[in-house]
C-alpha cells in the first residue's frame, strides 16, 4: 500500500502541473475552480471522511464504523502549495515552469510533513540555480546546527514535557479529580510541549533545507510573546497565515 500513497503524490503533481500550464496559456476561472475543487476533494476525503461519518451517525443516533483511511503524509501542505501555484498561474505570475523543478518544489522533503508552506515564485530562483544543490561546507555546518537545535527542542524539551502532561490529561479524561497543582502543571507543561514541538519541527525543516543549499522562510517566531490572538496566529504558523491571507481572505473581500 506504500506505492498507493506515492501514486497519490505523483498524480497530484502531474495533474496540477499540466493544469497550471493550461492556465498560463489561457486564464480560466472555470478551469481554476474545477482544479481547486479536485484538490480539496482529495484532501477532504482523506482528512474528513471519518469525521463526517461519525458526526452524522451520532446526529441520527445510528451505529457507524470508521473507514480504513490512512492520511497520506504531507497531503495538506502539498495541496495548499499546488492551489497557490494554480492561482498564481492563472494570474500570470508564473511564466514557464519546468516539470523537474515543479516536482522538486512539491516533493522537497524537509518541509513536506510540517511546513513551512513555500510558494513557487519564492523558491524557483533557488531551484533553477544548479549551484543550490551543490555541497558547501558553510551550508552544511549552518544547516546541521539549526537542525540539531530543532532536534533538541523536540526530543529533550517537548518529549520530556509529555511525560508530565500526558498522565494528567489521561486522569482528566477518566473523570478523576485533579488538584490545583496538577491542573496548572498539566496546562503549563502541555503549553510548552506543543510550543517546542512545532518550533523544533520548524527548525529541523529549515536546517535540512539549508544543508541542500535551499533557504526556507521562517515559520515560527516566538508566538508566546504576542500581545494579541491575531499576532499570536501570525507568529505560530507564519506561512499558513500568509497562505490564507493571500489565497482565501483577500480574494473573498478581506475585511469589507
């Protein structure tokens, strides 16, 4: 079944690349709508089918059985990146995409699982420069340092805090009474656990990419120092916030 998950990625790349080429030749709102719909249906099937089945079954008070659906790794990120590619192609922001560079852009493994979400126009110049894929001692050292910092955050901080927070949340789920100290220690430890977990993944992605000579956008910028919820979300997953602003929020009218 591993080949099946690979085929999903291959199909997605081929489909969106050639649709993008068509949109570059002839701008079409209908073609763009159909292509985005297919991308979202594919994402929705794997991510939300069982969720919908469960909710409708509970609403109708009937028994249900979850489907054996395994979520392909990185499907959210490569779907969003390809939707952005299609929109930019339709707006003529992309001229002559190379299939090899486009495939590398979508399947670049350091950011495939947890981001950042990269846009074709932001990284194509790096991919087109063959020098980017050569080995340089400086890139390797800097990239390895950033990767190890992220790995330390994940293994030594986030996973260690899980040892403290998990038993407390398990106790709460089984309706056991929590003391004042347990409640606050669980809340604080879990808050820092998810903080260093995502921060670690973001650093590891940037570090791995740097080893290959590719510079990725910073995706996490001390969100707990924010002064508002809006600022918090802008700093927690920077590229995701940018994606929704550019390709969803503003096209729908923004704050009008």
